[in-house]
C-alpha cells in the first residue's frame, strides 16, 4: 500500500485539507521498530524545517518532495532568486499543494524598499502565490519603525511574516540586548515567526566567523518569552547538532540546504552519531548546552 505525503495547506499554523499528488511512500513509513523522539506531524508549530532554495529546478523540486517533502515546513526562495526564476509560479503552486509554506527572501524586499517599489513587491508576491514573506534589515539598515511598518502591512494583506533579526555584515558584532529588543518589537508588530540570522554561510549573526555559536546570545534567545517562535538559521551540520543538543529535537531550524533535509531529520531523531540518543530519557538535559 502507498500513501501521499503532505496532507494540509498550512504547514505552519492553520490547516486546510487539499488533494495531494501521491509520490509512492510506503504506508508503513517510517518502520516504527526503534524508540525515537516524538516529532509532530504537519502543520507543525515546533520542530520546523525551513529550507533555502538557491535555484532549484521544478524537476529537482519534484524529486526532493518524493524523498523529503513531509519534513519541509517552509520553503524560502533565497535573496532575490524568485525575481528571476522562470519556474517560480509552477514551483509555488506545487509547494502550496503539498502543504508547504512558501516565503520570499528578505533581501528582495529590502531592495524594493530602497528603490521605493514596495507596492510592486507586494503585488509580485501575491501574484506569484506566496503565503509568507520575510521582512529583514540585514543587508540595508532601515530607519527606525520602517521594518515594523512593513511587518504590519504584510499582516494586513493576510501574509505570514517571518521577521529576521541580525545583520549579514560579518564586521557587525551581535549585541544580545539589541536582538532581544528587536525580537519583541517585531512580535508586537505582528510577526508570526522570528528568524535568527546565520546567512547561507553560517558565519554571521548567531555565529562567529568560524561558524561557532555565540553562546551567550543563544542562551538569552532560548530564555526569552518568544523562544518558541524563533527559527534558528543553521546551514552547517555542526550548527544543527549544537542547536539540537541545546534545545531539543523540535527546535526550529532554518536555511537548511535542500540536499540536507533528510539528513537533518535523522539528526532530529538521533539516527546519526552526532545526536545519538537525543530526546530519549536520561540522554538530554534541560539547559542550553553549547
């Protein structure tokens, strides 16, 4: 027997049943003979996997959904790739049909703001079928209040907002107090989720130039009242492992490379040496360990 992966149109939050394409997943999947950490089914509110599309083809997307579609919650078209992707509409339609939220890159909105083309940006987003937008000021320093006004506007248009905190500038040192204040302000403005900057490289924002986690910053973010709504960008496997050990199997992780989706799920479940025994009784503490 076979069943189809992805049974809702929401991915992160509300669910709406919709007919799904069947990609031939065995009905007894996964097998179930191991004791593993509990993983919520979609639509998930924790344990989100947010992936980064750097130019995937429609065929590549179809192949990925066959193997890893059920583990993907948010699909982000990186930076400005959606602006030049000739298969954008077909990809968005397929992702939405599989219950995966589709997000535009924050840099694209920053460029539109800089050029005075915010209205055209939101028209583009809605026409393409995006249901999420990332609002950031990591590449361009927006004036006070501008980022929050963009968040409020996106919310009024019915879009799910991912507000990114942190700079893409490697010379800019992450200040925990500034991050916490921005997180609180973005949530107050209506952001559904906060994205902790790590970039595609994993060498800025939450991380130092060598890719190591800023321990004090992570501790404060994990202890904040909005901790459950933070998605930590973690493009490197070592970073994923650190965050999983520190915050548990159902930590929200972002900027995951498309080829790493299945591998990340094995890390979450303790099916790789890096996280062996994670989430099982007697193997995981209750504090942030980095």
